[in-house]
C-alpha cells in the first residue's frame, strides 16, 4: 500500500489542478461577465482576456468565448479590427454549434451577436435557424434542460424589437415560463 501512495497523491494533485482550472469558466459566472462586458469596455477587455485563455471544447463555454470576441468589436474603433473580431467570433460559434447543435444557449448567444451585425456584411445567415432552435426549446421547457431564468431571458429578448414574426410572437407569448 505504501508503494502506491505517491501515485495516489499524484492523481489527487492532478485532479485538483483540473478542477481548479475549470472553476474559472462556470456558466453562471460567464453569463454575468458577458452581460457586464456588453455594457463596459474594461469589463469587456477582462472578459475577452479570460475567454481567450480557454482552450477546452465545452460547447457553451466556446459560445461565450465567441461572444467575448464579438463584444470587443463594439469597443474597437478601426473598421478592419471590428470585422476581424466578428469573423473570429463567427468561426468560434460555428465550432460550438457543431459540438452541440441543439443547445439553445449557444444559439441565443449567436443570435444576439448576429442580430446586431450590419446586414450588408453578410455575416448574419444563422438568425432563422437559431431562432427556430430557441423557440423549440422554449416550447419544451422545462424538459429542454435550460433553466427557467435563461428561458425567460431568451423569450423576453425574442419578444423585443423586430426579432420575431407576429406568429412567432404569439407562440412565445403563449409559453408559460
């Protein structure tokens, strides 16, 4: 038993290291940081720096990484830099969607970004598909797996401005969350 102790200690240390590195990417924290980043340039820079360091493949965290790139476009003044940020975000969103195409949170993040990208850039081709996934998830709530808070956020966002057709708006208003 004593000869196994170093091996057991090594496994324990590795496990702690992995758990510690993952703790910086809790979805509940990322949601708040993204919201703050969308309103404040310093928060956006901190969020982008944090998300740029993310190298794993969790699809939802990747979507927040993409969103961090997109939100930086809001704060750079150079049009080329803005476009570069948006294209980087689009590529990361594609990867996240490939990993989990039915996840409404990934689709919501991409939808919110693409909705605000000027149409003449032709970088908003996923709006209808993303909206369809979100509405389907809202109809299936709570069985869809998303929290009630997130479901309300998605529904409320879709009901604002020109995000939906009248029929979609009626469907969303009939969903009780």
